[in-house]
C-alpha cells in the first residue's frame, strides 16, 4: 500500500506499513471500566490481550478476579490470555489499541477531553509501527481526526496512514442489562481508509456475533453514537414532561403509553431519572459542537433541562403528599430505594437519586438511602443522606421514594416487609413502578406515574 504525502510543499510517495492480521493481533485495551473490561474479556478467548488502566487499585482488584462494575465474572478474569497492567511499556507489543477511557463534562457542562487526549499521548509514546488505534469512547464528530490524531502523530513522530492507522468503533453496552453482552450487540466500525474499516470489521467479528456495520467515515460513526444517546435523552424528556401534565390532569402516563403503544409506530418510553455518564452527558458534547457551528440545538438543550428538573418534580411530589401544608419536611424520615443511576447497575456516578435526596434534605427531611448493589467506591456525597445496609436499620419511616427497580428489590421487598417499616397512610412515590396499585389497598398513599 503506498500513500502520497505533502512534505515541504512537495508530494512524496511513501510506502504505507501493512495492516496487522486480525486473527493474530495482540489487543490492548486502555481504560478497564464498564466498556473496556468486557471488551477485553471478549477478545481474550482466542487472542492475547493487554488491559491497561491508570488506576493501580483497579488493576490489583482485576488481578484478584474482582470487578466492581459487575460486567464480568471471576471466571472471565482468569483467562490465560489476559494481562492487567499500569505499565505503559506493556503497550509496546500491541498490534491494536482500543481506547475506552471516560468522556465526562467539566463545570458548566463543557466536554472534558482530557482522558481521551492523555490516552492518546500514552499511545503515541508506546505504539509500534503498523499499530491500529481505535477509539471507543463517546465523542462529538471530528474528535478522533482533529484532536486525537495530531497528538498521536506529534508524540510518536509517525504519520497516520503511513506508519499507523486510526479507527472509531462506538460501544453500545448498557450496564445492568446482562442479557445483552458485547458479543450480542451489533457494532459500528469505521477506519481512516476502507482497508482499516475492513481490518476492524474482521477483528471485531471475532467477538461480536450480532453483526458489524461499516460506517461511511469516522465522523459518521462518532455522530451515530452520540445521536443514539441524544435520541434516548429527548424521548425520555418528552415522557417525563408528559408525566407532569398528565399527573396534573389525574391521568397515569404509563396507562397512556400502554394505550398509545397499541399503534404500530408508537415508541414506548417510561418516566425516569436520567443520570450516569452517557445519556445525561453525551448531549453536552453535541451542544458544544452545535455552538461551534452557531447552532443553539434547542430541542437537545431543553430535553437536558427537562430531565435535570425531573428529580425536583419527584421531591416536590413527595413533599405535597407528605405534608402539603408545611413549607418544609423538618423531622420527616424518608426512605429512598435506589442510589445507582439506573436499574440493576451498581454505578452511582452522576446518579439523579442524589438530586432527589439532596432536595428532600434541603427541605429538612432525614433521608435514608438503601441500595444493596450500589458501588459506593465512587460516593459523591448525598449531603444529608445516611446510607443504610438493611431496610429495617433506621425504620420506621414516614415516606418512601423509589428511584430504581433493581431485581433484588423485586425479590426482597414485598408489601408486608415494607409495611413493617412504613406506617399505613404513608406516602410512597414510586417512580419506577417497583410496587403496584395493591399498595393503595394496603392503605398506603401510593403514587406511581
Ligand atoms: N458505561 C456505559 O454504559 C457506556 C456505554 C457506551 C459507551 N460508553 C462510553 O465509553 C467510555 C468509557 O466509559 P466507561 O463507562 O467504561 O468508563 P469507566 O469510568 O467505567 O472506565 C474508564 C476507565 O478508564 C480509566 N482511565 C482514565 N483515564 C485513562 C487513561 N488516560 N489511560 C488509561 N486508562 C484511563 C479509568 O481509570 C477507568 O478505569 C466513555 O466515553 C463512555 O461515554 C459508556
């Protein structure tokens, strides 16, 4: 493969390095979180893998077979082909490097590219000639080519398309949905040239059995991922807004969705708190890109605002049901079921359950948070909320808010157990439909959207 490159205004034809063999590629994964770890486990079945992370305690846990994200099992982590390391030198033998580091927002909801740029620097310092660098982190279109490639080239002194290659392949795993693992989800691949796209398609097809989609370009693949997540944000915002209107009209939005869902082209969404570091964050990358092009992106922006405000609607609802006459909830004991940002997922980062708890605490309530699956290693502080390890620990409570419908709640907490810690007539604000209308029969003051 030869490529013509302009050097000092003269075109030179350079011999481009050969792409690696997908079957024999040594795979390095940078960032071993919810995305990177299951990906590495998938490849480790029949190729050599190197898992690199800057968090030394995580590397130690993984070497001991412990995964706090609950995305893999102990058996997954003891495969022969896996090395977990903090040592950048280990990356030097990799044929392909997959970047799965966080893409959060900074204050003011501005994109924080620092982890992705730092990972690019690490790769630039340690990649061999012929390496393929593929980004999986969610970014706005143009990030791979305009922000990451210049760093790879500058730090390595090598040239993309001649000495190494890049691609982008967004991750679509959904933590908490254990039935859909990496291999079960169709994957988008894109490369800087059609040959790189083909290489990535062949490589990923060794793990992904649900099909590969070759995107028209890296930018298209970046845009596709961020559109998917923004679409969810907008749709959930619509149903959260409808919940408020229908509630004021004494109509249950879930009954409305069931009825409307009888039409073939109606898409069902249910109210919820949109937190975590994907759906509630990625639209800000799009908004930032929009600003760069003089576009306000009003729909995306107002969806974000509606979803941010939903936590306050839930605490207002509880306040109204618990003591509408009083300006505060002084001395009221409120049990909040769910600290994780979504059902069946231990991740509490950017969980809007904390916004509900903060809002109740600000009104004077004593807030007790119960969530046996939450990974509190990332505890961001719920100000006044006290974490409890059993439902009974601090009962009796004056009210309950449900922010997550974990399987363990469904299995563990029946009406009788709840009745043993919450008095009759107590308000139960059940955002996720953990309980049902039988609650009202048991003389609880039950509300679910
Ligand atoms: N979690 C999801 O559901 C999900 C789904 C699809 C896409 N994504 C996207 O995938 C990316 C990763 O998300 P995640 O949930 O796995 O994040 P995570 O926080 O669970 O894991 C990221 C890991 O990267 C490590 N890290 C940070 N900087 C590093 C660096 N410079 N070099 C090496 N390691 C570094 C961190 O220590 C951490 O272990 C993000 O862009 C996210 O938006 C996430």
